[in-house]
């Protein structure tokens, strides 16, 4: 298998990305691939502190542009402090969310504009895009129901947005599939977790040969 690739996992709230990433990271390690699993926003101290500001449910007054800029700031620090050095060292990096989240959530669903948010992020990290992106596609009603049924999961500011907002997020993601068809691969997340893991592994196995 190839290594030294940057692979991102995207999708709506409650899609199961975190659980699948853990299982995929374990499989990659079994294939003797040196893999680093991380997340956005966060992954390092500075970005985790920005995360607490962005996702605090009490911060309902946050302007959408402030939100987009904070995500870009956290992404820049995380990328240059953690992701880029790992790739340079020959590791494979798998990340729970990256630039496509900003394009779907702030660019499309918030109405700022996909190209405008892309420009903000190009300033933050350059024009670096992931090598492979796995999009977990799920009806927002299902994802939100999973969150409410999962008492141990954090409930953040995005979780409590309206259903209409989450429907826009999904539309934004699907538009990104059309925009980046060679990079973004779609997985049906409305299956049991074992089936989703197998589907993701099959996609990655083909792509990494």
C-alpha cells in the first residue's frame, strides 16, 4: 500500500466518522503503515482551544464570517504544526474533517460562498487539498437522531442548528462531490458501523494500491 498520503473523512453530524476512523487506523497499522489519526478543529493545543470557542453552544451570537475565520485559523495551526510534519516524515495522515467541512458548512449552508471560504483557507494553508476524501452521506434527520440517542457524545453549537441548516450542509457536500469527483468518494453511512467500515476499507484499499 502507498503511504505518505493525506486522507480526510467528511460528513454530517452523527455520521459515525470518529468510530470508523479508529477502526480504519487500526487496520492500516496492521498493514504496517505508519499512520497518524487526528481531527479538526483541534488535534493540537492551540487548535483545541479554538475548537472550544467555535463549538460552545453558548456562542450563538457568533457571526458566520467569524466562524469561518476561526476554523481557518485552527486549520492553519493544525496543518503546519502536526499534519505537514507527519507527511514529511513519511506517515499517512487520516483526519476527521478538513477544508471540505468549511466549504459545506460555512461556504454553502451559511451562505458565505464556497469560493469565498476556499479563498480564506487558501490563505491559511495554501492550495493543499487532501489526496483522498471519504464522504459519509447520511440524511440529516438520522444523524441528529443518533446524536440525541448518544448520551456520552458532546453536543456542540452545530448540533443544535435547525434541520434546514443540516439539509443545506448535505447539499453543500454533494456539490463538492461534483466539483472534486476524483478526490471525494461517497460512502452510505446509513448502515451498521461494520458495513460502513468495510465499504471505507474497500475504497481505500483500491485507492492505495
